[in-house]
């Protein structure tokens, strides 16, 4: 089984620290999460506090930024 390709998400930057950033989904009422800067790539362009972050899908799922696929759901052709 091959690893899923990384995904890119537009996120609201709450704060930056030396080894991590604290972000949340824009407009979401969920708690902010920390992402380790060693596992992500941040695009240099910013729109206010909105940033584009590329990260492994497993990390996005673990932090609740995207849903985990349902293993019981079939694959469409």
C-alpha cells in the first residue's frame, strides 16, 4: 500500500512558534491545533492570517482537519 499524497489546506494562523504553528480551519468553531513545522510546508504568500499549508494526509486526519475515509465504503469506478 502506498502512502497518500500530501494535501494542501487553507488555514487560519493563530500563532507561530519555533517548532510549530497553531492553526484552525477558517470559519470553524473547533479548537485550534498545533502542527509541527518539521512535517509541513507553508506557502510564502499570505492573505492576512490565512495561510496555505501542505501536509501529509495522515497528519491532517490525526489533527481533525480532514475526515478519515470510511473503510466500509466501496470505491467508485
